[in-house]
């Protein structure tokens, strides 16, 4: 019993050491190689200083934005599209129904169809907004990584 507890304890310690051993550059998706024989301690120090410098230069903190939810634009994409779709559909359906002899039935059918169409527009607008947010986030990370890489190269590292 005691042996299994100790084994479990050491396994947890090992996992924690491996997680903290991941370099800052690898968490950014950048590989750095100490081409001038810098020590691991110097490498870690340089990464920290270059991270701070790139953050100051770009105004971007990729570790903070990596888990941050996408920001909504000033007006929520597609807000009220179903209601507007239903109103448009009802108006169009009433006109068609009046021609056919039953404006009420035409309006009801048009409202239902308009609600579906409005929902489709809302989903499409939301998807487009999410794609734009993802592209903006990727662009910001690229900008940060270029600054980080420039700093590391200036300190004698090969950056890929």
C-alpha cells in the first residue's frame, strides 16, 4: 500500500516537472536553438526577456489571448434575424395569400419560412464573425512571434 502511494506520488511529480520543463518558446509554437552554446539557464532567461520585450513592442500577450474567448463586435452578429425573417415572410406570404384568396394562411406560411431563413442568416453571420476573430487572433500571434524571434536571433539563437 505504502509503495503504491509513493509510486503514485513520484509519477505526479514527474508529470509536473515535464509540464514545467516546456520552454516558453515551444508554448508559442516557436523552436529556438542556442547556436552560440548558451546554457539552459541562459536560454530560459533570454526567452523570458524576449517574451517581455515582444509583449511591450506589440501590445500582445499570446498566453493571455490563447484561452480568451473571441470578443463580440459592437452589435451581435445576426441579432433579431429570426424575428425580421418572420416579419418579412409574413408580409410576403400575406401578399401571395391575398392573390390566392387566403391572406391569413399565406402570412402564416410566410412567417414560418421567414423564421427558418432568418435563423440561417443568423448562423451564417455568427460563423463568419468567428472566422474573422480566429484570423485576427492568428495574425496577432504571428506578429508577436516575429518580434519574439527577432529578439532571440539578436541574442544568438536560431529560430524556426
